[in-house]
């Protein structure tokens, strides 16, 4: 490998780092859209291997605990979002069927979800 001159080092240090960052973000956004699940797993594993080569103690017990807490929080948020979506779908269905004067029945939780009580 060729050694860098002092001038080359200065040029490198004074690069437009924001442009580099933006370019990388754009590249990876496009790249991720086209990845197969296998490619995504391989990319993640390559990052894990690199991280372990730089920090053999990674992940620490604290890192693992924080990661689990984050996954738990995200999972909970996704569950709430799914429940809200179901409520929205049931409410829209109820409205459409009522407008069409269709007979329909809701039981238990569905009625409570839409009307806050039994029908």
C-alpha cells in the first residue's frame, strides 16, 4: 500500500464529510430496498463480525440488557399500532355496512371497540 503524503492527508481531513455521509445514506437506502432476506442477514452478520474484531468484549451484558429493553419497547409499540389499525378497520367496516343498511353483528370485544359498549 502506498503511503499518503501530508497534502493528501490534509485533503482527506478537509473533505466535505456531510456529502460523504449523505452519499452513503443514499447508497444504503437504495441497497436495502433491493436486498433479499438472505443478503440482509449476511450484511448484518458481517457487521457483527467486524464489531467483534474491533471490540472482542462486545456485546457486554449491559449492551445485551439495553438491546432487550429496546426490542421489548419496539414490540410493544408495534402491538399497539396493530391494535389501533384493527380498531380503525372495524370502525370503517361498521360505518360502511351501516350506510349500506346491511345487517351485521358484532360480538363482545368488537362492539366495545367500536361503540365503547355492547350493541
